[in-house]
C-alpha cells in the first residue's frame, strides 16, 4: 500500500528483501558476501509495474558501470 511504502521509506532509502536474507545466511555461515545493486523501482502499489518497465535498462547500466572493475 502507499502507506506501507511511506513507512518503509522512513526506515531507509532502499530495501532488497531477498538480498537481506542472503546476507543474513552468509553472516551466520561466516561466508564473505558483497552485492552491487541498481534501483529499478520505488516501493509501493506500482512497484511491480515500475520494475518490469525498468529492470532490463538499469541492469545493463549496472553491468556497464562495473565493467572497468572486472
């Protein structure tokens, strides 16, 4: 809901629920972990539609930004 999105945004500028679980599991197992993320949508009722519209473009941009470091 829009209210839920507003409340979540008050906690931090971004979230990634699946990655939070991966990081928690790695920490518990003592496994080093890192991530590079690109923002494809805002949290809220239209999040899925925004993600579908933007994920391919922002994923390509992230790969290009990381290419020099690889």
